[in-house]
């Protein structure tokens, strides 16, 4: 559950014809607003998982066999409306007469996440996944924008350990070893001050060629800087591909990132560079091209709940906070 901090109408229906279905983020007198295609400010109170078949085994009888789909939709809409919600979030039916922010699973469908993010084929897979995923929502008039994935975990140490053991044919391992070499200015000894490597590996070439090499960060060293740099590199690749794929698949949609499960400053900076790199310098009436906000589904202190904790250099025109 979340609320976009914008004052607005209870519903997004227009009383007059509009030329497009573009929702946008608009800055008026220094205040950011979510605007409907009609040009109205919209206070969106969103609920996830509005789907009678959510979590059901599709091979078994659907619960809608006991209650017709149109009747279920009507009753559910009345209940959601009565509870004060006006937007359908992730994992919801596309048939509800509500504005919607669907989650698309682009990283999983393109095999980006925990696969080989820098493989040349990933970009095309991401574009195809985006094109297919938005088909249900594009031009429907109720689509506000998209979550690219659900709670991608940028677990920095795990990412490093996962890719360092890959074979030399893995493009992401190649990028990692190149990063290690550049980070330590080609000085193998300097690298081994921060990391313990298996006996028999004595240079960067051998590190690349060795599959299953157990490389561990030494206690008291400064290796975390390298690990954070690698996390930012992978996250930056993800957000750039998400931006390009969604801009191609549905140019008018807002991009709401991947519902961060926790706040990682390196991932957020990469998010800002990847998704907001094309933001116009004047935002008075121009829709932003990329991300409108830092989004976190985690509770606690983060830019989503505590503006003072935002990393330097990141400015978002709106903020989304988790519900309680």
C-alpha cells in the first residue's frame, strides 16, 4: 500500500475528451503534483493484489467459477471504493475500473536478475519483455505508469560472490574482473590486501579464467568500496535498460522503478542516473521522462520516509511512502 503525496480528485475520469492518456508529474510553484490525463491533481491511494486469482494454481478450478467475473469486479470495486482506495497497484486485475500501476517483472523475464546482466542478448530480451508486458495497459487510459520489477534486492556482497565464481564466458564476470583491475590500478598485490584469493591464482587473468574461485573480503580492509562500485555498475545497467525498454514500449507512461525492498545508496544513485538522465530542465508543464520518485516498500529511515537521508545529488519531483 502506498500514497503518492499529491492532492487531487477521488477519481481520474475526465468530463471532456483528451488527446492522450499521459499521466505526468508537474511542478507548480515549487510543489510536485501527480496529474491525470485531464490535467487534474490526483491524490492516489493504492492497494496491491486486487485479483481473485492471485496465488491460485491456474491448473485448478478458478474461484471465479463460484462467482462470475463481472459480479466479482463490481463487488470488489465497491469495497475498494468504500475503503477509500482509488488506485490498483501491483498484482491486480487489469479489468478494474481504476487507475493502475502494474508491476511487469522485466528483470526476471529478460533473465537480467541473477543471470548475466551484461550479456549482449539481455537488451533485446528486456525490450521484448516490456513490449509484451505493457500490451494490456497501454492506451487504456487508466495506466499511470509501471513498476519494472518487485523488490529487486541489490545485495552487494552476494552479487560480488555470485559473479566472481562464474566462468570466463560470463560477460558480467568479465566486467567484474575489468573493474577490479581498474579499481586497483592494475596492482594485483593491492587487490590481495583487501581480498583473500585461492592459492594458485596470482594475477587478474587467472582470476578471470578460474571458475568457482572463492574470493573473500579481508577483515579490516577497504574492499567494500570495490563491492559497492560493482553493485552500482549492475544497478546502473538495469535502470538504463528499463528506461530504454519502457520508453520504447509505452512512451507516455511514468516509470516507478522496482519497489526497492530496502534502501541502498549506490542502487539509488544508479537509479537516478539511469531513469532520470533525460528529465527536462523545465518541468512546469512537461512530463518527466523517467523516474518521478525514489520508491521503497521497506519501513524505517530511507529517502522514502525521511527526506534528510536522501543521497547527495538526487532530487525527485515526487515522493512515495509505504503505507502502514
